[in-house]
C-alpha cells in the first residue's frame, strides 16, 4: 500500500513538472534577444575586480550577450572565459525569463603581494593559491627577494596567515625580503631599523619576542636608536646601533 502511495505521489509530482515545463519553459520566443547582463561579484573585500572589468573582458572576447538571441548564448562558454582568471574562485552564468544573462562571481581574496626573484608580481590567497592579473591597486604586505613560486603555499603562506591575524604586524611591516639563503629581513614602517629574522622557523615566537622588546625597550630609548635588530636567536634581541 505504501509503495503504491509513493508511486502515485511520484507520478503526480512528475505531471506537475511536465505541465510547468510546457507552460513556462517553452514559451520564450526563439528570436528573443538578450536585454543585458546582471553581474554580481562576491567575496571582493579588496575590490580586486569590478563589474566594469568583467564587461570589458566579455566584450574583448566577443562574448557580450547583449542584443544576441537568447537561444544562441552559451552560458558555459561565458563561465569558462571568466574562470580563466586566477582571481576567480567560482562563477555561475544563467539565463532569466526576463531575457537577462545573470553572472555571479566569487573572488579569491589576496593577502600578500609578492615580487619573485625575476621581479614578476603575483599575489597569494589564504589557501596559498597564486593570483595574477589583479586589476586594481591594493595595499597589502609585500614580499620580495629570492622567492620562487614553489614558496607560495609554504613560507609565503605562513607569513601571510600570521600577518592576516595580527593587526599590529600587518600594519607595522612594510616589506619582507628573502636573502639568497632564504633568510628573512623585515623592513618596518615605524623606526629606522631593519629586522633580521633568520629562517622562517618559529616566526610567531620571534615576532612576539620583538613585540616585548618594542614595549619594554624602544618605547623607553626611542625607535631610532638602532639600525638593525636581530631576533634570530632564542630569547635574545640583538641591536646594532647607528
């Protein structure tokens, strides 16, 4: 009895769907023209991408659907075009019954700007993915020097995630430089000194030690006394005066 009821219910639902399809999904005239594009960009805190950027991209690739017959528009092709950018996390393109093409885009959020050893620019997001082709200027901590792209989800990501959660260091660090030996030198925004970190090992503990030195030492004797601070060694901050 239960099986029969379920079968009848399933047939009823299918019948309703068929009626809906006949009434609503087939009533668009074949010659209906696209009236425009509705683009929404989410996860775009740094404004790395704008609606205008996407419109320009589609026009440049001759994929702007405006004015084209709705039946001729390939939403999959539009999605593939947009997803070619390493800025994009996800994209959905669809047709509406008002003859509008909707495009919904999710952006990756860069958290570190990088110039590699060839002085080529890229960014990384919080997953360590490389992002290229950022359209608009954004202000983030910068890493440069002896960097290759294999470091994106390792050393660079470790630094970037720490700076993302620590507001003081995110605002205090102007540049992170990797020496030929992959040792780190930090250039701070405040103070006329550089900070020698050594390897990336125990980075958080090293910067916490430096923070204590800032609070207990530099606030008393002045931020411009030293030209160099070395925090590489355990429980020590070694200062070199000018």
